[in-house]
């Protein structure tokens, strides 16, 4: 790419600019969004093309809830039974709603692309602020890269499963999987490389498809399939599958179901491209959890009613990757109908990758502008014409393409690497929720009306829960995040083999250990948290 078309961020505190200079350059008074960024020391560089509906579409499609529950529910069904799936989802839905309510409050305080790590830098004690910020940034960045690769892998294997369903003679080979993964990665990156305005319009369309596609699957599945008895669906727990109690079995299966609703914070990482971000992004996140949670819960109940032959579904998973394809075929009693239904899931999964790759690239860009990554100076560049973090977008493509090569050796190894997602994201949630609870219990935040002309300090945003509900919800979010993080390391079976072992504890441990060592040896010398790109007072802006 021609360097003349790039905007290069000045990385380093010595390059701070003043707010009045920025206002003179634009010739306009800064908008409320830009004022918020400037107060946080950020230069408003990205185009704000997303409104409420478009950012809602991005977060709803990226979450991919009712499509994802078709994949995640069957393993939990085999472990604990249909009732375990139903009630695990209810617990997970309540827990993640609490967590994202806390995230929404923080996003209203500081709507920046860095999200979790920026909030940690604001709230952590000075003695450990840089380290906690660096660790949170690494966990969040790597988690979103893993989400991007996982999405491409699920799209690829779903496509191969649909082909096997249509033509049972087809044998999926590893190099087939690799090439299709590269194609899905390239498609997502190509769309993300256009303009933010086009992306915003596309996400609004995807939201409509996400809702219409749900009914396109649910109606024929429920209407044509044989059904289990309601008492079986809502009260039947399987024997403990080797675990000591049904309670233990329930918690072992909880992270798998709860992962269906993970990732709504993608809207946070797009907040610097969203209009009225301090109110729109929190609303979009909670609407996403309500809409996607409702759709996924309905699909979970429908699937548990229609999954009448679990043995056939498990057998089908060995050839078609995912048992829900067999459920579709046996339910509608038509291969053609099952292929059409599966194609709807496939198209919507492919659409979700657009938002996922957008969020993953913004995390890289944000971390790079704070000098937290190798080659930060290049990764933080924006295109001059469309203000897109094009190098961050293509770096996401490169990382995903390289890691996908693992599938040539072992799909188990790739799955082990991707198991980082739940542990990494929930550890970042736990750090953020814990610090937020500490600050709000010690009066660390003040109302915006009391801020005066001082931009420093923690100021409540326009969206927050009233007390004491805010503190109570914050406590529940901390407890839920800790519980889910703990159980996310457990295997699904009592005697796992390399294929069924939960490798997330190993991958997570390696990531944390590497982050600690790298911080001690190198990063602590140049990473001090979010860089103050602008020095200002609010009075400067008003006088301008």
C-alpha cells in the first residue's frame, strides 16, 4: 500500500497535541463523541458511520446465538440431558446479561476501541496499572483473533458437512478444509477493506437476515419433526456420565452453553466508529443480549423437543461434523429440505464473520496505537481516504491464515488453540468487573455535572444503573465470571483422551506466562497503558 495514502499515528507521549489545535484544523466545534474521546486523551480519527441499527446488526450477527446453539447444545445434551441444556442456558443468559450490563456502564464512561484494557488502565491502582492493562490487552486481543479463526473454521466445517449431507460419497480432506478457510477469511477481510459506511449498511441488512433466517429454520423444524415429551425436555437429566453428582455434570456443561452468548462486546471495539457511542453502544449491547438470548432460547427448546434420536445424531457427527445436520434431515424427512435449512445457517455464519473480523482488527489497531504490539507503528496506520485500520485488518487475515495451517496436521491441535476464547474473554471480564466494583464502592466515580473543567478522573457516563442495583449487579457479574472461568477449564468427560481433553488451561496458562515474561523483559520499558495523544481541558474546547 502506498504510504502516501496512510495516516500514521504518532505513538509516544512526546507527540501529544492540544485540543484547540485539533479544533482549528477541522474548523468546527468538536461533536459530543469527539469531546468524549478528547477528554480520554484520544484523537478522533475514525469515521463514525454506525448508528444504532447498524451497530445492533453487527453485534447480533457476530454473536451468532441461535446458529451457535445448534453446535454447542448437543455435547452438553449428551453429558447432562435435555433439561441440563435448557437450564444451563437460562443461567448463562442471566449471567452474561449481568456481565454485559457492567460492560455497558463502562462503555458509557469511556467508549473506546480498546474496551477492557482501557478501562483497566483507568481504574487499576497505579502500582499495577501498566501490568494489568498489558495483560488484559493481550488476553482480549488474542481472544478476538481466536474468535475470528473459530468462526472461519465453523463456516468451513459446516459447508463440508452440508456437502456430505447432500453427497455422502464426499470425504472432507484437511487440505479442503484449509482452502475453504482461506476463502472465508479472504471474504471477511475483503468486505472489511471497503469503507465503514458500506460495512454499516451491510450490517443493517444482516440483522434482517438474522431474524428472518431464525423463523426459516424454526418453523419447519418444529412443525415437521417428531417431538419429545415436555417432561423429558424440561425435567430429564441424564445419569452423571461418570461425574460424582448431577450438579457437577451441570457445571461441566455450563461453559459450552454459555459460550453461545459470548462476544457482544464486539460493539465496544467499534465504538469509535459509532455515532453517540456513549449511549448507542450500551443500548445495542443489551438489545443484542435480549434479542439473541430470546432467539437462542427458543431454538434450544425446539432442538431439545426435536432431538429424538441422540445416537443417530452422534453417529452423524463423525461424518458431517455437526449433529444438528442429522436433526434437520430426520426432522423434515428430506435431504433437500435439510440442505436448504443448513444453507441458511451457513450463510448467516458467513455473515457473522464480517463483524467478528472487524472487531478483531480494531483490537489490534487500538493495542498498536498504544505501542503494545510488535510493529505497532505500522499496525496503527489508517488509510487517508476512508480512515480504515487497513494494516490491522490484513494482519488479522495473516494471523488467521497462518494458524489455520495447523488443520493440515491435526484438527485437534487447532481446536486446542481455539479453546482460549472462553477463558481469555471471561478473565478480561472478571478483571474489569472486579476493578469496577472496587471503584464504585469507594466512590471512585463522580457525576458528569461535578466534573467541572477537569478532564482527569473517573466520570460517570450518560448510561448507568441506579444504586443499589448497580452494585448488586456488579457483584453478581463478578461471581458469575469467576464461576464460568473456573469451569471453563474442565473436560466434558471424566476420562478424557487427547481429542476430548480441554486444552484451554494449557493454552491460557502459556498465554498468561508469556505475557508476564514479555512484560518483565521488554514491554514494561515502553508500554505505559493508553497513550495520552491529546492534552486538554474542556474549557479549551468551549473557548475554541
